[in-house]
């Protein structure tokens, strides 16, 4: 997301991540709270632009009394209090995944605690990661002993067994996570449209309605075009302006709201009583119920408090909302209600909404600030969409896309070109198609409430499974907040034909894409498992592995964490030669946000020591940034060298002696470094050019020699192995990548044939390659094709 360099501490060289929650000083917490205004609260802060306008659109008939105005204000007040303040600030923010939040954070918590992940590439070593078994959070508000309401540990164990045993329950959890992701992406389409469109609606007060309709739409489209076209530049250069813009906007609506309260109706505070909610619904009946779809818009952006938690600390997000955003929004809504209570007979005031309550001399400055605030809020939602797509792609639930990191110093600043242009086209389409905030509001409201309902469902399970709290608390949480959100959901669904169909249609298409990709990925992995070759097969080949060993390091990428992939046997069958050092490389994502660099590499031998074959498993969290290929090669070879130096003699042969000859893996920190000597002119025998020391853009290529560091701790056998690894590295690396063609088996169902032969294959051909293969030089790459009959 967008924040200044002080908002998230990062060790750029080591790649380690320091969670800002560790900052304890009040000055740092207050600074983070100030910065969170521009990142977290942009969308929520601009909601007063369109809430009353959407609520009073058609569903409520205007009367001589103020009952409807007071009723809507009371609904807005209690909605803001119950959902953002009580649900998110006091409860949901406690369920962070090592500092991260959002739908996938809740899902990853459940995956780790209940083991409900579908791709079975998990290992026992993964559970030993420092961030994997973080100390469980506690339900601070309901800190009652388990014995008061039953054995919470027993309930948590029972729930875990239920989830692990029944595949259908696991599918439901995955469906909820994917549904929440789809609706967040839909929100990324709708929020920029309604925010910008509502911001420029104030132009209607300065021109006739005939002229306004020819100006409003082109101006909105121009702003949206500029917003999406500038995404590839990143926001780190202008991010420092976001917090001041939102702060100025909140100050404006607070002052204007306070002025309207004092000037027009000082007694409007009486509407905060819940009595007016029941009176409003009793009087308006069906119209009042349908108008709740407009009231719902007052909490759009609340989910960002949880989704963007990783960029700040819990304390900073809570302070910013409780002491700045919440009071400002209440003053704004009360001020609008105070003004409307004295002008309710003028229907135009309902139609225009926010700007009519702004004093005439301030309208142009407020209009300018509103447009800037709408752009900031839209930018935050777009960046949040990029972030959740990156998470879902890392966990195998979304096709691979190109991810560009727009800042080398600030984590979370990413740009996805394909998604950006798709969002732009869809955003312009709904803006031009609807041309009013009523239909846009109906669409956005449905997307927002579904995300919140998904969070409520997942959170109720987290309370039991992860927090080990009594099921009584989980049921109370689900019933209380779920009932309120279902009421809002029903009010939004009733307007299906008036714009609410848009997020449903988008979610349907995205769900099909994500399910097909996840299903195809699972079937591909199952095929690899079924067709892998045991390590005993290598034993029958002897030290030379049955083929010519040439100089260099050969990296065979595989999704497997054990055994020999079929792609290797397919390769050596057709070309019986391979490199002197053989490395089976597996790059996988773990359901945690970040992995410490010292825990990233798992290294082990494949076969006896003289085979010179290794397995390296590289683990990334779903928020980690992979290094470029040069740095990756350095760390990869260094991890193997460190394994040889420190534990080589202890892992000779088949360490575990399992039935399939699986090897024992060791966590290795890439701390070993070869010394590098430059060769000036003459060519040393047996030394080739090193890819590490030059790039294709450098005109003068250098020659280097790798030398072992002088250390008395290196044993003789390990030194010989390191010498061979050093010579192999000098000769260079070759990357052997698999190119799979998926085909459904004959006799498969029609749905499976359509999903695999057409859906998955179409997505595979048109999506990006693996993240590690993007920057690999073509001269060092060998692609091996295989047909997967699944």
C-alpha cells in the first residue's frame, strides 16, 4: 500500500521484515496513525459524499416531519459504531497473521492451525518456522477462563478434526476465501467510479442541469483515466501527500458539520438514540428496509482497516479511527442531517446530497479537496486489489501475473499491469453505463457487505480454532454481527436489477477463473506425485548417474519436495548428459506473510555424497519479495556450500531410510561466501565466464575465479566437495524448466474436460511464467515439454 518510508521498517540488504507492531514509543505510534489516514481511511472518509444521496434516492418518500432524516442519521450512527468500531477495531484487528490482515490472512491462519490446505506440499520443517507457530492471540475483550464456559482446548481440537476430516468443510473455507477475494477485486472496480463521480457532482450547483450532464461524465472519465494510467509510476513519490489530503478533508467535513449543527439544528444529536431507528423502520416499512442499502455505504472502506494492517500497527489503526476518523464522520453526517432537517421540503437538496450543505463561499475549495480525497481513496483501493491478487497468486489460487515492485525501499508498493488495465476498462464501463451514484452505490454496497460477511464467518472459526476460546463466544460473534450484515445484504440484493448485479457478475467470472486455476494446479501436483521416481532409482545408476557429467551446475525446477520429478527422467532419457552438480530446486509459498531469510533455504542430499546431487527448497511467504536472479543464485549456491561445510558428513546417504528413499532436509542460512578473484588478462584453465559478475548490458566482460575462504573448520572431505562446487559455479548455471501440457484423461466428465483442456490450458498459455523464470537469461534455460494426462 502507500506509505512513507517510516511506516514499515525493512532491512533491504538482508530482506528481513520488521513488523511495525514492535514499535512501542508513543511518537512512532502517533506517526503511524497519521500516515494510516492516507492509506487506510481514504475510501471510508469520502463516504459522506454519497450516503444521503443514495439513501434518499427513491425508496423513502419525503414528508413534512424530520422522522426520516433522524431515522437515517440514527441508522448511520449505529452502523458506524457497531461494524467499524466494535467489530473491526475491538475484535477483528486482534486476529492478525504475524502483523498481516485481510481475508487471506484469516484463511492462512486456519490452514496452519487446522491443516486444511489443498496442495499437499507441506513439510514438518515448515511448522518449525518462527512465524508459523506464533503464540496465539487472545480475545482481550472476553478474557474469561475456559473453565467458566467449558473446555476450550477440547472444542478447538474437535473443530480442527472436523475441518481436517471432511473435505467439504475445507472446500467451504476455500470458497469463502475466494469469494472475499472476488468481492475485493470488484470493490477495486466500483470504488474509484463512485468516489470520483460523487466528488465532481458538486459541479451541478454551479451550472444548469442540461450543461452539467455533458460535463460530469467526461470529467469523471478523464480523472479515472489519469488515475489508472499513472499507476506504473508507483506512489512512493507522492505518497507523503496522501495523509495531509485526507487529514484536510476530514477537517473540512468536521468544521462544516459542526457549523451546520450549530446554525441549523443544535438538537440533531437526539437522533443518535436507537429509538429513531425503530421509529424510522416502522414508519417507512419496505422503503426504509430498501434504503438500508444506501446506509450501508457509510462503512465502505472499513475492511481496509484489517486488510492494510500489515503496513501499520494495531494501535495506530485504532487510534486513527477512534480519535480522528470516527468523530469527523459523525460530525459530517450530523451536519448534513441538521441542514436537511430545515430544507427537507426541497427535493433537490436530497438529490445533490453533500455539497448542498456546504456554505456557498466554500464550495469550490471543498470541491477541489473532495476530488483529491476521492483520488487518494481510489488509489488505496486499487493498490489493495493488487496486494490481494498477489497473495492469492502466491497461494496457487490465481493465475500468475507480472508483479512490478515500484519501490525498492518501501514494502507493499506493487503494480500489476494486466490487472490495472482490466480494472480501468471495467471502471470506465460501469461509470459510462450507470452515470449515477444510485446504481454505483447499489453495486458497491453489495460487494462491501459480502466481504464483511465472509470476514465474520471466518473470524468465528478463528475464535475457536486459533484463539482456543469457547464456542459460545464464536456463536455470539457470528449471530450478532452476522444478523446485522445479513439484513444489509438483503437490502442490497433486492436492488439486483438496479446495479447490484455487477459485483455478482464479476465475482462469478473471477470465481470460475480462480477455481479452474486452483483445480488445474492441484491436478498437476497430483500427477507429479504419482509419477515421481524414488531416490533408489539413482542408486542403481552409480556415481555417474548413468550419463556423462559435464561442467557446471544444473538446476531442475520441480514442485515436489521429495523424490525425483518425472521431468528429469524424461530429460536424461532423451539426452544422456548432465552437469557435474545436480540441484533439484523447489520454490514454494508458505501460508504465512513473511519468512526470515535465515529460514528460507532447506537443503539436503539426493543420494550418496559422491553423487553431488542436492535438493534445495526455497520458501517464501505470501507477502515476500523474491530477489533478482543474480542475488538468488548467490544465496542458492551459498546455502549448498554452507550445508556441505557444516553438516555434509552428517547427511551422507539416505538419512531417513524411508521406503522411497526420501532425504532429510536441513534449514541452512546462506552465510557461506566464496572469495572472488579477478583475472586480468590470460585465461586460467578450466575457468569460464561467470554470469554473476556481468550482465548483458555491460560491454566489457570480466573473468573471475572463486576461491574457498581460509578456515580451519572445513574438513578435508567437505573441502573437496566445496572445491567441486566452486568449479561448477565458475562454469555457470543451467536452468531446466518444465513446460507442461495438461490433458484430461479419456472418459473424464464433460466439466473436467472443459476445465482442463480449455480453461486451465487457456490460462496457462496466457499467464506469466513462474516468478523465478522471468529474469533468467534464455541462453541458460532449457525447457522440457511433457504432457500431463490427469
